[in-house]
């Protein structure tokens, strides 16, 4: 079975992250009956540079046709002075809204090297997942 995966490579380290994620995903899919076809989607700062908006309508339309969307990173100093509605990060909010995604999952891990900085001093381990809506 073929999965259609939209790729929002984005800005800064985003393209590098997405390329690495594709390699991992392809290796995982090789072990299953699934395969992937990738479609590049434009959002974030690169979309602002090309189309004047962080999330073009075409990107939304294409994303809605995909089985999933893999997003790298958006934003950077180049776009920091833009008004709020034109900031690259607005693409994330728009994509979440249009795709019906409302949660942002943030796992928390305590690294040994940072234990002395943690406010929860008596804890050797922290196992927390923050779900932001």
C-alpha cells in the first residue's frame, strides 16, 4: 500500500531534518507492506519569500490530499521583523487548523547532566508528557 506523505521542509535546519527523517522512514517502511510517495509542500519562510504568505492555499489543498505531513522547522532571523500574521510560524497554526489537529505533544526527559538544575531535586527520573491544545 502506498502512503502519500507531504513534506514541509521549511527553513533553517528543516530541510536537513526532513531528509534524514525520510531515510529513517523509508527503512522502516521497507519492513512493512507500505511504501511512500513524497510530495513537497511549501510553508514557512520559504513560502513567504516565494508567495508572500507563510501558508499558501495550494499547500493547504495538497496537504489535505496527503495521508500525513512531515514538517521540518519553520522560521528564522530573516523573518523576525515581519508582522505577526506574516511570520513563518503562522504556517504551523494554519496547517494544524486546516488538518483538524489540535494537540501539540511535548515529552519531557531529565538528562543526568542537568539533574542538579532541576527543580524536582528528589526525582531521579521524570516521565512527563505535556499535551498542549
